[in-house]
C-alpha cells in the first residue's frame, strides 16, 4: 500500500511509542525518506541513537515490519 511520508510517520511513531521502553524519554523518530532500490522497500528511516533502553532494537523490528506493508507514494 502506498502512503505519504507524513502518514507513514504517524503510523510508525504511534507504534514505536507503544513498544519502546517507558523509561526512555529521549528516543524520537524522523520522517521516512525515499530510497530507490531494485528490490525491497522504497523507503528507510534514521534509527534513534543507542539509548541503553533497547529502543534501537524496537525501531529496527518495527521498520522491517512496516517496510513489508507500506511503500512511499511517488511525489508529483
């Protein structure tokens, strides 16, 4: 399913906040960006820094899941 970057961000951010460690006040996400590849998802995101609460691992799992479900719409 093709979605706009802002819409994909809302979906991922909501799920990230639900799954990440409650003790971590620092980890936030950035907008997904388009990546033109021959295979696989046409987007990626920058991972949060390693905070010591395991948020980076949660983020990586979440991005893998969402990359199988969504692709970014082409602009224009």
